[in-house]
C-alpha cells in the first residue's frame, strides 16, 4: 500500500532533467513529454520536497524541528521511508481511505450498520503492515462475517440500504468509482448518456 503514497511525491516539476531518469514512473512520463516537446522541470528544492512529502504522507506541513533535522542530512529516500513508517502516516492513511470508502458521506444511520472504530483500525493496520494493494481490495470486496472480527466487511455494510429494501446499487457505484475509476451510476436507471454502459452492465455488476 505504501507505494501508492510514495507515488504522490512524484509531482510535476520534480522530475530531474536528465537523459534517463532512474525512477520508472519518471521514465514513463519523460517519454511522453519528449514526444510532445515538453522539457522536464528541475528537481524540487529541499524545502519544497519536504513540504510536499509531509503533506502527501502525513497531511500536514513539516514542523520546525523536522525541517532543521532534514537540512542536516537532505537524504530524500531516507526521509520518505521515515515518513511512511511513522504512526502518524498510518493515522492519516486511515482517515483518508475512510472518507473515500464512505463516499465522503456519513449519514445518521451509518453507526447502526457498521463499526467505525473497527473499520478505521483495519485501515490503519493495513498501512502499518504495508498490506499489498491487491489483498487490501480483495478483503474490502469479499470479506464476510462479524463486522468487528472481519472489519473489512464494513465497506460493504456501509453501502447497503439500512431497511434492506433497495438492492445494493450504492455498492456498485462506490466500487466502480473507487477501484475502476468509472462513474456508471447513471446506468442504474437508463443507458449511460455519455458512455457505453447500459442498465444490463450496471445491474449485472450489482448482482455479482
């Protein structure tokens, strides 16, 4: 999971201007930029790097003592590892994913369906243990059982109709948006007006 956070540090303007960037992500973009005649920007300065890294991994600006300590070493790889290994990073990861998985919406009935402490604890542990992304997604989409003993199951429970009247269409919308990068909720009621998805696609996935 931590590689996702590390990728966030590779922002525009941070790619070193060199013939063969060592980072595979940099190499990918460098090839496209060369095709488009775009010159890569210079590497970010030390203070800019530390600011970006702290915001991306911890969700806050670096503290004065952290700035002074980094100025002494300026070892960026070591600093990234230090940030990712910190308990604060796990807390920020949990809060960020909790909002994402809950669709940025906390209704008043949610505490009746799910266990927020168990779910947030699961997300925090996923980062702390560096759970592979494949395992993380698999657990969220397939775990069953008691929502405290199997806390990943809270993702599914959060999207279900509390009255158990409506089919789990909200789960379909969240799953496709979060894990496939697709907005297909329009196809719940009719063929998608701007894309190829139909009602059969939407309800077929819902049934699955």
